[in-house]
């Protein structure tokens, strides 16, 4: 006769295994996107200076040239290499042509220097739409142009890599004039109308189901901030394959909120003051680590910089980098991601992983398996 005790034991073990599998699946589901850390590239579009432009910068402002002397590969390459936060500086160009004829071209000619290669497709620069560049007139070379082309490239990569960890796209709205001893283009201001246009450009590329919006996070809570402090960010599982758009400049937040309290109906998350109704994402680019750790534990998504102005990388100083890693800031922006090390050897990364478990959530179920596609 069959051993009833053995059969019962086998059934019990099967039940335990199924239960453990169910619990493990539930734990993976509960891992939130803010409970990981991701590497971001600073000024991800920056294609560097041509020889003539570099020579002009050295004459006009050598100190500025010293912090402009870097470049990044195509956005697709950066995403392939594990970067999960991209940053684009955008300029309004409602009528088109505003940045089509940068002063730097004429300065290079007057200096008797060989002409630089074209900085962009002139036809593209003549069309209306947001342009992507660092500094008008003297540092306009971008590895994608215009904004909609950058968005299209990111979406193409996303669709080709289903199940990828969320990609954060930080947009910096530039509207400051350039203080130079020669005439330069004055950027268009960003107001509610131009910010509506920005939302429309993003929506023209990304269908609604392919990004996480403030409405998705807020749900039925009274404010976005209330949702963050109670329910929190979506799970990693539900965020896979999606993009999250972030607005860099806090100064444009009030205009972006007009008619959209707590970011209702908006695409981007504002760089908000923690505690305000629209607060879910905030920047502390210069630290301090203790303040960042406190905000992270409360549930906020925090972006910081592990290095700035090429200073730490030049001397391979990892002090700031290591402090920001330990702070738990989810988005760690650098000029030198792991696959783009500085000449000194300085780089920021997770030893080949695209993310890592956040040190501020040590009790959360998180493993290398959770970080894989």
C-alpha cells in the first residue's frame, strides 16, 4: 500500500513551494520604481565642440571651455550601455529658424580659422519646434535634433527592448540670455502656452500607455504629494517598458501648474518643493546626502549629481560620488557613466547592472533578478 505519510508530505512540500512562489511573486510586484537607483547622463545630447568653436571659447571664456570639453554618444548607445536617465536641454522655437544661424560660425570665420562642419541640418533648424542644445550660438551641437527626433529615438529603443527598467527623461527648459561681448540669440520664454506645446510634442511621439504620468501616480488621492506619501510610486513590474518625463527647472513649475492643479492632465513631473501638492520628484544636485536620504525614505524621487563641471573626474575624486550613491538618490547623474570613463579612470556605474537595490530600502525584497529585463 502507498505510504500515506509520504504522500501527505509530498503534498505539503508542493503546497509550500507554490505558496513560496506566490509570496516571491507578490514581493517582486511590490518593489517600487523609487526603491532602485539608476545611472543618468548629464546633458545626454552633448556632442562636443568643433575645433573652431573650441578655439573661440578658449579666447572668450577659457574657464567655461574647461567645463564644456566632453561629449556623449548617441542616445541609443547610452541606453544600450545601461543609462536609464537622459537629460535634454530644450529651447523654444515657435516659428522656426531662431537658432539656425549661430554667431559662432561668424566668429570662427572672422578669427581666420577653418570652417567647422555643419552643426545641424539647416532644414531642421528652420522648422518650428523645440530645439536641443547646450548654449545658443556657441555650443549647439547635439546628437539628436530637434526634440521630437530625440523622443522618436528613445521610443524606438524602448519598443525594441520590451520589459526594460523605466527610463527617465529630464527636460531642462532654457530661457536665459547669454552674457557675451557680442550679440547672441535671446531664447523664447517658457510660459503656460509653450509648456502646453511641450506636452503636445511629447504626446505626438509617445502614446498614452507608454509613459507614466502624474495622473497615474496620483490616482484618487487629493494631491500628487499625498499619493506619494501614502501609496507611493508604481511597482517596478508595472513601470517596465515605460518612460517617465521630468521637468528640470523649478522656475517654470508655476506656469506648468496653471489650470492643472497637482499636475492633473500633465505629462511631466515638476521639480517640486517637497510637501507641495505637485511634489513627487525633486532635485538636490549638490546634496546634502542626509537631506536626500530623508526625502528618499519618505517616498520622493530624487535626482542628484555625482560630479559637476568635470572637476571630480579630472582628479578621480570619488568622495562626492560615493556619498551620493549612499544617499539613496534614485537618479545619479554623471558626465561619465560606466561605459564612458574619464581619462583618469573616474566613472559611475553598478558594475555592469543597469540599476541596483536602493540602500535606503534595505528591508525591501530586491535582488539582481529584479533588475534584469
